[in-house]
C-alpha cells in the first residue's frame, strides 16, 4: 500500500490549475490503491517445497473456488501440512472490478474451453463452437464469474438425498451455506439466521447502482403481471423476481481466494504452489500416494500425500486428471494406452444450464445518456471514487426471475431469467458480449445494428432443469491437451419446448402497461441460417435458439456422487472415489443433478461439507 501511495506523491506541480489536476490524479491513484490493497493472497512456496522435499498430509489439486475453501479449512489444524496446487497465478487487479466481467474472458485468466461442434446448438458461433470460460487463477472461476450467490432450492438437495446420498438433504446442507456467508447483520435480523448467515468468510452485498431505470421498469412489469416478487431473493421462496446478492463488498469483487485464503495467507502449514499443473494422481495398489506435477518451467516432479489427495480442479479438469491416472471408462482409457486402475463412469452425466441470448427487447430510453468514450471516463472516475457507475455492476444481470412454465402455482421453478441492459451505441459492450460467446460475424453484425438503433434488453431464459446431458472424453494422453466436451444441448427435444415456454412468459411482458408506456418491443434478430422461416413463427424461434443459445458456465456432474454400491457413480456420499483409497473429489463435478440456479454457491457448500468430512474422519483416526 505504501508503495502504491508513493506513486501518487513522486512529483510536485506549481500553479493552481496544475495543482488541482495533480490532486485529481493523486485521488484516483489512491482510490486504485484501495482496491489493490485488498488483493492479499498466500505466497508461492514452490522453491521452498522443492528445496526441502516436504511431505504433506493433504494435497489439493486445483486452487479454484472449491480448492480454496478446502485448503483454508484443512489448514485450520496446525498439525497438518496442506498443499494447494493451482495452475494459474494471483487474480489481476482488473478482475476486482465487476463491470469488467466479460473482458476477463478469453484472456490469461481463462482456460477458454471450446465445445465439440454439433448440429443441435451453437450454430451462430464461430466454427459452430460454444466457448466455456473457466477461471485460471487462484480463486478459479470466482475470479471471472458474475458473482451471483444463489443456493438453489430445497427440492434440489432433497432429490440428491433420495438418490441414495445420505447427508445431502436440504436440511443437512443448509448449515454449510450459512457457514460461508457474511451478509449484513441487518439482513440477518430481518429474515433470520436460518435463511442468511453472517460472520462467514464470504462477504455478500447488493451491487452498487447509479441511477438506472431498467430494473425499476422490470419490477413494474412484474407487478403488472401479478407475478411474485422476491425481496432480495429471500430463501423462503423459490418462485418470483428480484435482485440477487453478490460476492461483492463496496463495489469490489470478493473472489474465494481473497475470502478464504487471504486472511490465513501466513499460516506456516499452508503451502501454495502456483503456475503448476497437476497431471495425474500417483497410485500404488489402488491407493493415492501423491500427484505428478508439471511446473511453469516444464520440470516434472512428484509430491507425496500421507493422508489424502483431494481433486478440486472442477467439472472439466478433475475428470481429465482421473482418466490420465487410470480411473475412468475402461474401453476409453485403453484406446489411449492408459493402464486401467478402476473402471468408473468418469466424464459421464455432464450437465449445464443453457442461456438463450437471442431474445431482444428494444426501446428508446430517453433517461440514459448514449455511451461514449467521455462517458466511460466518467464511469471510471465515479467507480474509483464512489464505487458506483456501470463499472460497479454487471449490466443488470443481478435482476433474476424464477418461474415454472408448466404450473404457475408450483413451488419450484424450471426456468431462470437473466436481463442484460445494453445502452444505445454501446459498441464496447456489444463487442464484449459477442466475443465472450464466440458469435460469428453475422450475429455480431446484427447485434451491433440493433444497438445502433436503440437500447437493448437481452431477456435471457436459462434452462435450469435440463433433460439433455453430455459427456467428456480425452483428446489424448497428454495432460496439456484440453478435455473434449460433448455438451449435447437440446438432444432431448423437451428442453426446446421448455425454452419456448420461457419465451412465452417474456412475450407477456411486452403486453404490460409498463412496457407499452416505454414502448418496449420484441425485436427479431435477422439470422441468415433462419431466413427460410417466417418471422415470429415457432420454427423461427427454434432456429434462433439453436443459433444463439450458449452456456451460462455451470458444468457439473462429471464425477457423479451416488451410493457406494452404485455403478453409475464415481464418488460415494463421503466424496471418496470408489475402488480407490486416499482419494476424494470436492468440487461441482460430484453433483448427481444440477441445482436450480447459479452453481457457484452450491460448489462452495460442497467444499465446506467436504472439508468437514475429511476433518471428522482424520481427527478421529489421529486420536486413535
């Protein structure tokens, strides 16, 4: 902090105008310093580890959202040496600014996975390929995600329990959500500690908005339709519209590494190895003994774990590490000459939430100023000084809706809605969206044309209970090659029907008194691949869906949790890998069924519960 402040004071300027200008610059630099000062992470101890040939009690592969939680919790025991291995480095300063969300994708902090082309989906993307972003930094995807904190609903976890996963019912997992959360005490006092936690590592707050009418307009339309209102997504209700809380504090992103590892960065028993890739698990007689690692300089080393190896590399990398270790589908591993240690359905059961980006609401908003380079400077100033402006928000995405298109009186939803506001002539925002979702030239051109004509609201249904599922395969036996992703969106046609029902709900908004007042209309995208269909026909919308739908970055389920005797599961309810000793998986890949909402909070719950399962078992063993 002192060095940063010094930058603002290294020169003096004479004259009143110059003095005022210098003071402005110093103020802005100090404001930036206050953001950078929050970036406090554990040091990289790679050199120390290599020099001293240290043996660890626990090795955690993957320093993302789940891995950061597990490392923090296990290192609470000073008698355990805990090693966390992360392929990326510390998060960048820009990642702390919410408004730069989409600009972080396709960069150094993103693995930038590409899905295998398919005739059913992503037809409007370059090479017919959706891009799946995944955070490549300490803190993982919490460094680049939309920061929304949504836990799902009671049916999600009760269904897990009914599948034979004892200990994972809603009532049983709820304490782990509360354990992680740090809501404002006023919220806890209003709604009760059973619904909102306080004092946990993860700070949760509303997004800092400057004056903007779009969410007020949406709220008004919801009231016109007599749809339920969810006050800050109160967890007593699972249907309705409202604003979500985010992993944010005073307009600054609170990634999981910052929340869980920052406060304990100086623990002597917590070792962090950065810019290192875990290639495989070292196995001896079906017991995990350690991991093989490739360092940044290309050196390959082996590290030993005395108690357990924990895989927390996520729904894409964890299955890859398992398969490269000889744990996975027998015939698939043999095809790459990999010795089979355990024949398990690794990579199966891939589930994801599909986001439909092709439904546009257009209107001429007279209350907002068209975007310009000068306005962006104003936004930057307002953000750095007051933590407000467009840079403090995520474009309105925190206004969410949950509906059941089959039964309006149902307790649980099957569609979630995100709304993205794009002010007129916001070329930089349009380009950020089209680039991050890999839109082809035709779709990108159409998006720019629409935004030149008017302000746009992207009204995006999300399929939160997909019937279609996909799978993962190795591309080769080389750990440097990314996993092969077969998403299989819309392979079950009922998913298309549900998304069209989600469109019907949005159509009803256009007929409300509020939308008519602001002259907000549904705009049909001109998509070359859909030109043969009459505009606004069912065939047009299905074609639009197949061209413009993409991921909302929620892949789960590829190392499915199930009963110990289940042939379709990879881990048991204690998260131990079946047929292998000393190896657990603690990340989103263990979900047997995807949750009904954004998956980041459930992933942290899994990490909190998984860490406690380990602690309970080994504390008992150590006592004996």
